[in-house]
C-alpha cells in the first residue's frame, strides 16, 4: 500500500471496523452473562504489516484477526473426570438411602425382631410342648418371619428392576448425546477457517453436551482441532470419532465365547449355555481339554479370572463340562455345553443379567458393565464413572450382595431348624412324608454339581434310622433306634459322592426288619415325583418317625422338616403343619422307642439356635461362624457402612468437581465490570478511529484546495 493520505484513511477505516467488532463482541458477552455454558469471547487484534519508508517503517494500523473464546481444555478434562465420578457415587447414594430405610432396625417390627420372636416361640413351646396355642403362636411368628424376609427380598428385587429402567434411559440419553456431538463436529468443521473464523457458539454447545455425557458415562476428550475431535471412554472405547457416532446398547443375558485360536470347538460352533440368574458375571475357563462329557473340566470366576470359586476347605472348585442332560450347578447357575471338543484355556463369559454393551461398526458388541474385583477395585476396561456406572454397580454389587447375604441367612435358618426338626417327633407319628426340595438330576450322586441340588454341600456319609410303629397299638415294632433305611446301599451307608436320589429311593424300598415273631416287614415305599422324594408306608399297619440322621438327607430333601423352601421367595412353614400342628416336632423318640407327649428336646435345641454360632456364607464369600441374629446384624451394618462410605466419597468428588468448575468459570465466565470497562475502552477507540477518518478527510480537502 502506498504511503499517503489514502493510507491514513484506510488505517482509520480498519481501526473503526476493529473497534466495532470489539464492541459487538463485548455486547455479546454482556448479553450472555447468564447463559449456561457460554464462554467469554474476545477479538484478537493484530497489527497490519508495515511499509518501508523514510525515515523508517510506517505502520498501517490494526485489523480484527479472529474472535476467540476463553476455555481451558486441561481444566475441563479434570472436571469431566471428577464430575463423572461424583455422579457415580451420588447415584449410588440416592439409591442406598432407600435400602438403608428398608433395613432400618430402629423399627421394632423389623426382620431382626421377627427372627428373635420365632426363637422365642420355640422357647415357649419347649415350656409347654403339648400346648395347641403355643404351636399356633409358633406358626404365626414363623409366618411373620418368612413374610418379612420375602418382603425385604421383593423390595430389593423391585429396586433392581427399577434400576434396569433407569439404565435404559441413561443409555438412550447417552446415544442421543453421542449423535449430537458427532453432528456438531461436522458443523464445526464446515464453519471453521483457520486463523479467520472460529465457530465458538457451536464449540460451546459441544462442550455442554460432552459435560452432560460425562455425567452418564466416564469420558475423555482428545481435541486436535476441527476434524480431529474424539470422545472416548476411559477404557479406550470410542464414543465419537470426528463425525462418526458409536453407540451403547442394553442386551439380555448372554454368553460370549473367547476361544483359543487353535480350539477345535470353533469348528463345531460350540458354546456354553446356562439356566438361572445372578447379579455377577461368570468367567468359565476350561482346565482340561477334551470331549464335552468325556473328561473336559472347568473352573469359575466372577471377577474376570482374578480369583476362582473355592470350596469350604479353600480349594479351587473343578466342574465337569457336560451336555445339557448332565448340566452342573456352579455358583447360582446350571451350566452345560454343546457337544464337541474344547481346549484347555478356552473361555466363556456368561452374563446372567441385562448388561450394557459398546457397539462398534466394525467389531462385535463388547460388555462394558462395571466389574468389581475381590479387593473392591474396579475393572478399568469397563465403565468406571457416571450415573450409568453408578446404577449398574449399585444393582449388581450393592443390592446383588445384599440379596446374596439375605439368601444365605434364609438358607441357614431353614437348614439349622430343619436339621434338628427332621430328627424329632411331634405328638403323633407320620404315615407319609413328602419331600419339599427338588433334585435336578436324580441319577447323579447327590453331592455332585451334576445333581443340581441346593443342599449338595451339606450332605455327609452315614445313615438314617426310622422308628416303626404299629398303627393299631401305637407301639414301636423294633428296638430303639429303629431301622437304618439306607443299609441296603453298597457299603451299608450313604455316600454323597457315590449315591443318587434313585439309590436312596431304592434303599428305602428295600429296607426291612424281622419282628420278635419272626415276621419280616418291608414297611416303606419311596417314590420320586418331579425330583422330590416321597416316603410312605406299604400298608396302613405302619407309622414312622426319624430317630437319627447322620447324613443330613432328611433335612436336605425336606422330609419331616419344619420349613419348606430355602430362599427368601420360597421359605415357608411346611403345609402339613398348618393343617395339623401336632406334627410340629417338639420332642424326640425316647430310648424305649416311644413318643412322649411332654418331651421338649427338639424345641429346646431349636430355641438354642438363637445364641448358637453356625457356619454362614454366600457362594462367593467365605463362611463365617456367627449366630443367625449376628449375621443379620452384620448385613444391616454393611448397608449402613456402604451408605456412609458412598455418601462421603460422593461429597468429596463433588467438591473437587465444583472446584474445577469454578476454575473454568474464572477463565470462561463473563465479568460485567470487566466488560463495561472494555466497552468504554472500545468506544473510545471507535471515536478515535472516527476522528482519524475525519482528520484524513481534512488532509484530503487541504490537498484538493491547493489545486490552482
């Protein structure tokens, strides 16, 4: 540009435009002072190039280079991290407050009081074993306990179902945000011109949506400018890559194959199958290769292979890999495999619950639901933050464990009471006894996983003795302790590792004795109906009662027991006892082999369970020695401790997130005092630029007036 009056005029025009742009931007800042997510903007002013002239370079004024926004990406990354973590714990805390109220034992009508009242009723029955009112009071207090347990579990289950709805809503919202962020990336790339045009409003909109997404699922951002903006989960799964959106999906229970590259199972498209439900994910790993049902074995983990399921002795449990007809019970699931040959090291991941999956256009669905290890740490390749992580962690590892512990308590109550009750006698003998517990495979040894029997690990070697009575006289037909009904088994005793339910049935049917007159009696007929054992008599001449059981079979099969069922949703007093309370066993068969109406030995033993330490544990937690009441108190304490711990962490993470938010606001927020000062400054610049144009005009007029 030539040096002269015109250059002064152009300089004034450039300054005028620059001041006008600055005033416009300042006005925009003032207008958006209360707009959420708005980042303060400013005009970047640059000196125009100078020209060489005498006495030296002469400047050409100013130009408005571009409009920038104030935003600190480093602070924002920290905020997204802490905000997602805070949402995770806050979500859990909001739900835990409900659970804490559910187990609030400040209410005298709580489950703990119902348990104490049941044992108190047994104590009263021991004081008056022939009292009909005492028996009815026992039935009432026990029904109250069963209802309290069922209601607590049903409430927890309902909470899990509600969480499933919240998870679906979060996934839908996350997918919408992912698509909107990808669309904004496209718009930003179209409208961006390096060094000239910054689509600041679009960037603010994108940052607001990323923040919203971070509240749902943990995210990190890699911003290398328009056309190179990526949003990922912390584990590395991409959610948005430039203009391409990925997605999340809630899927039903499923099995994922992780077979070795050289596994022969691939050729047959074999896979694992399961039946049942659990709040934990199962990793099934083949220990021994070979044919399914022909020697292949596996082990089970619920933390991705960090630890493995152990037996009561602390040894790793090994299961046979069988086809469906011989499926095995591992943990809370029945597992089987397609026919074929597997390789040692082949893995199958069973998700027996609805989970969240990451969907990639080029890869198969990947389960990203949170997974906790035995030490409480999180699997870093899964969701670790956001409300979605909080919901899933609460559903599976908070409520899931509470239900497991409640189930363990219920099973222990049923077992400990039934173990004593099954060896007792009421005010009259039995003429038949229908088992209440189902065996999944009646031909498999009862102590094996193939039996799919809830009480398999409780059984021991030994025998069961039955007292046999003449129904007409009520007198015992053979000396105490009576007839060992399992003596016909090979070896003369029951072995849980060798004998099936069919073997037990056949032994009872073959059991016989010879009376003093030399007459041989075969008093019992046992049948199996839907996996349950029924023991009756061959004629109305006989009645019976159990005098001793060293195997635990009677209690396990539900023969002569007090409770039917072993889980919160099935626990109940056996139906026959409601119909005939005389069958409640308060005493024991006396040494002469008689029923003594006033005997209270069984009632006293059951009442003593209130203060007796028993072994209680879940499938995944080592058994401990506690009283039943103490175990429930431990559950209540666990809920309270979890609530307090999550509340503290939520407050801590929220405080840190708020601090980072405030730091970002200090950078990007609009300060009205500063903007008003800028407005005055730019207004003065505008006036000065206008004066410069006026001066240039006067200079031009002076030059023109010099023309002759």
